[in-house]
């Protein structure tokens, strides 16, 4: 009998993935997302009364590349995507837009994109094909708000309740056995953020880093491997400045139009 009990213990110890599977999917999501969400959250300890500097820097850099399972053009397979972000008002995205690898940037009140000649042609083509619509006042102004969450950092522990999470079990990614989570916003939040038709699948490593993800929207989907994810205190100004001279200055509406076409063929 003792030998049987010992054998049972050894079986449990030899199956770490089974033990990890018992961890709640929402807890796994929280541990993966909270460090990233901290970039956008408000920390009252950073406030200095009477100071011109309200907060310290909050930055994020992400490098990823397409690894398949995508509706994007075959020529973009393996292409790298780059994201640089610094709260409250700096964002640079280099990613497939209308089948081409383009760069779109918001640097405070300055909006630009490169290569400008290709993007101007793209905007002209879209304008010619568009059907007249009644313009909504200040739409660009509303959406180009500070990149910040109206939540204190010490409240981020509740972040997972904003999502619907389905547990996808475990899958290997390289040498790591990763927890797979299917994630989307709760219905009311998805409606307010216009993301009802968007879902994400995350591959979370044992250290709770996201090593792979799939984004699926109404018009495209793509699977990306994370090459680098860094959360530095701040980024240099050069991270949000264009390289070269073929630069197109954008209006708020044009900026939002290009961001809305990310990944679309």
C-alpha cells in the first residue's frame, strides 16, 4: 500500500502542467497584463503638488513578427511589426497597412506617416472610393485623448474582470509549455471601445510573459511571435521622430483612418 501511495505522489510531481492547469485563467491573464497596463495607469505617488511634472515616464516597446495563420498578403509573412508608446501622447506603429509595411506616429499634437508618397496615394484612393457620410463633430479629438487609463495602479488587480476569458489549455512554443487564453472585452466595454468583433489568443509562458498572440478582427487576422517586450521608464524623443524626408503630415481624421486599416489588405 505504501508503495502505491509513493507512486501516486511521484506521478503528481512529474506532471507540473497539470498543477499549473489548476491556476485560474483570470489569474494568469492578470499576471500577464498588469505589467503592461501599468504603463497607462495613474499612480498617485507620482503626483507632486505644485509641480509642472505630474508623472514620471511610462513607456512600452514591442517587436513582433508574423508567424502564419493570417489573412494578410503572403508577401507580409515573417514581416516585423514595431510598437513604441509613451504615455500620455506618443505612439508609433510600424505594421502592415493596406498590404504595405508603413509607419504611423503620434508625437503629442504632431501626426505623421512614412513613406509619405505611398500613404498620400493610399489616402487619395480611399477618399475617391468613399461614400459621403455625415461627419461626427470632434471625432478625432475624442479619440486622440491621452493614452491613459482612468484607474490607479493599485486597482489593476481587478483588471481581469474587464475581460471574458476562455481557457485553451497548454501548447508548446519553442521549449516552453505555454498556457493558452482566448480573450475579449466584456460586452459593454467592447461596445464602448468599438471592439465587439475583435478577439485575441494569448500564449503565456511559465513566467507569465506573452510569447505569442493572435489578433482576429472583422476584416483580418494575424498570428505574431513576440521578439521583444520592454517596459522602460521612458523613451528618447528620437523614438517618435521620422527617419528620412518622405514624411506626410496627417490630420486627426487621416491618422485614425490609417490606424483603422492596420493589417487590412
